[in-house]
C-alpha cells in the first residue's frame, strides 16, 4: 500500500515543489563564501539511508560527525534514516508537500532526478560549489548524475558505489574455473558447476529493496533497452529485453537451481553473509562496502572482485545496439532543501564530510569509495583488490535523468516483490510475468507523461 501511495503521489511533486521554490528561493543564513559559518545553538537535520550492513558503526559515525561539526561551527547534527526506496521517496514527498523537513537529504544517485524534478532543492551556483570546496575537489565521474547538465545541478557527490561481482577464489580453483565469465549465460553455467551440497553458485537477495531492479536494468541496457526513452517519452518495460532479464534473474532460482531457496526472503546483508560463510561462489551486484565485512570473515584473503558480465542473456557478444553497462553510476548525492533556513550551514557540513580526511575515514569504516579526488587516490594506492571496482566505474552508465525514474525504479522492484509467492512455489509463469510487466509499464509511462 505504501508503495502505491508513493508512486501515485510523486507525479505531482514537480508542480508542488516549483510552487514552494517560488516562495522560498533562499534560506541562506550567511551569504559569505569565506570564513567559518556560525551555527552556535543551531541543529542541522540530515536524512540518510540506514546502513543495514554496519548499523553500529553508522550510529557511532553519527555521533562523531555531530561532535566534529559542533567543534567547527557550534551547531549539532541530527540524523534521520530511511530503510527502503519507498521510504526514501515518501520522505521526499512529505518534505516537498509541507515545505519543511531535513536540511540535507543524502540520496542514492538514481533518486537525484526525482529530487531535481521537484524544484524543491537548491540548484547549485558557482558560489555554492565554492562553499563545499569547488567542483574540482570531486572525482569527475561522480558528478555524472548531479543534474541534467553542468549548469543545472542539485547533487553534491558524497560517496561512490560501483557494483561488481565478488567471487570465492578457492571454490573456483577447485572447480577448474580460472575467472568469472563475461556473459550472463556463462556465469550461470559456472554457477551450476559450483553448486554442490550446501554451497550454491550464487548468493542473490530477492527480497532486497534496492538490488533486483539493477540486474534487470543492466541486462536490458546490454540488449539496447534503456527502460525509459526520454526522446520519444516512452517507457519500454513491456519489451522482450526486459522480460528476458527477469526470466534470467528468476531462473537462477527456479530453473538453474544455483541459489539457496532461502534467498527468496534475503536482503543484501544476508546474501553477503552467505558468501562470507563460504556458502556461495559468486556474489553479484555488490559494492566495495562488502570488503569491510569480508575481510573479517572466513573468506578473508580468499575472495576477489570482478566486473559483472556485460554481455546479455542469450548472447555471446554485445548486440550492435547494446550498451556494455557494467554498473549504474552509483553512490550517494547530497542535496540541500530550498526551504532550509540553514543553507550555508548545510553547505559547511557537506564541505566537512567531503574533505579528504573524512572521506578516507568513511571508506575505511564502511567501504564505500570516496568522491573526493585526493581521498580516492589515497584509497586506491596499493589496493589491488579494488582495481576491478574502479574498472567497473569506468564502464558505468547513468539511469535516465528524469523525474519519472523514481517511479520506474519502484515499479521494477515491485515486479519482483509481487513475484515472491510464485517464486516460493517454484516458478513464475510467462503470462503472470507479462501481467506484472504491463502494470509496471503503465506506472512508468504514466509517470513519464507527467514528468518535466
């Protein structure tokens, strides 16, 4: 129900957000771009995703950030968290409708277009970029989805999260496999060979709120389908390429039998845990954040990362119209609300969080890669394990920059959510999948029709 409410409401966000922005163009508390911002006695409200992998560490990070910021500005920081994409969208909706809420939103990059379309977040000027240390402080690739173009940006890169495939080197060696396949069909065949006893070829989190759509998007892109065609303003979820992607994703469980049946109810953290316990050979759609957990587990020193397959299901080479999409442009962007009465204070916090020292510390704690260019160089130096992750980042493609993408992303996930009962019974019929894809197609097309 909450999903349907969020999907139905987001279409009106752009109009409402523009109305709000018209009456609240600036909440700046200090127009100066030099010198410290005086925040004595003030509290800055930040909305950020709950970290399911490292919840204890995140709570400590909240305390440390607030203490450092209070020392620097006199202001404290209050963090609120969201747990899912639906929750994320609902939080944005509520703030836009009410004209009040968090001063800063830390959003997944794929939700930046939705935030941009509302008109309720600060469009960054040259002066705003100076307040956070300048655009040149950031790794250029991380700016790829800050806005539709360089003159219209709302997102300030906070962390980078390219997705890759983790694999158990010992299990592959024992099976006579040199390295993971570069085709999805080849990976499935390898996974079959690696499935024996209570060890499975793959660890997949079918019940995760974020992971499923990324598989479908990548496989569809590789077949030449961008899910949303912004030029023609057409959604293409009802295309055969998308259906093939879902059939492949579901088939790992129902046809290939290369995943643990329990994975029907797994979130990402449980898939990571299964791999960490040596119960899976491959862990696809995972980021560098997994390294912190894996290096403390039984597979420490026994695993590596690889770029995920870039050749789509049913093919041995990339189609002429396909995109070799290894990962989405992934990570987090921070956006500042126009209704905030503490905008300069918000920019001061973002400047602090994207400093070299804070970015290096964050990466060592949580694993996500820095967006700060100097910090990125420090983390990359001598770390051979993350080389494939950096390579994947160079093969990243952005999701469509449209206010309709938030609804589309949720619609893609909902196909999986609604298929869980059928998966539990052993299969998802072609007709059942067609019906769910039509529902998703209608939701995406409706949102695209209303998008700016």
